[in-house]
C-alpha cells in the first residue's frame, strides 16, 4: 500500500476565515518539525540579548523571519506550519501581533491552527512575545 501525505486545513466558523484554521489534519508518511519558542533573540548575542525590546510588532516579524529560516534548513517553510501557539504579555498589543503574523503568512491561503495566550512573563527582560510552531512535511520532500 502506497500511503500519500495529506494535510488539510479546516475552517468552520465564518469569523476565523483569513485568520487561522480551526483544525489541521495530517496523515500519511511525513515528518513533524517542532520549533522551540522564538522571539527576537539576537542569534549572534549571548543569552537574553533581545532585539527590539518592548516592540511586539518588530519582535513578531523577527520571530517569523527566524522561524522561516529554521524551517528552510529542514526543507520546509511557513506554508508547512500546522500549529502556532503565541505567548503575549499585553493583550492591548493583539492588533500589532496579528498584523505581523498575517504579514508573515501573506499569500498562504491555508493558515495553521493558532492559539494566543496572554502571560505574565517570558524568558528574558524586554521580550514581549514568543511564537511556538509545529510544521509537517511529506517524507518524499
């Protein structure tokens, strides 16, 4: 039996259209990629070296740019993301976060499932958002 990789995005509520998928199903031979929480840590700096401290929009943009680079190292892209969990310090910054997320996924019709959690603190001072991504790619890629 030759099983085929299949990823489907499902949206049931009208309000979620163009924002996120409520459910993403994956079946068949493939690889799951689990990215650790990503923010605007300076890749060249030491632990806790946060770029754009306090700026949700710029930290989010940088997090998704870093995620895209990491996924590319494994033959994937943001198009392969199936689940995102975002941690945000200030609920008033949701519009800035969502604007940056939607820009990062511009041109991608099938958006991953997404959960946004408001938290009291993150790993480093100046960090105001963190993104955790799971992606799925077919084995034959």
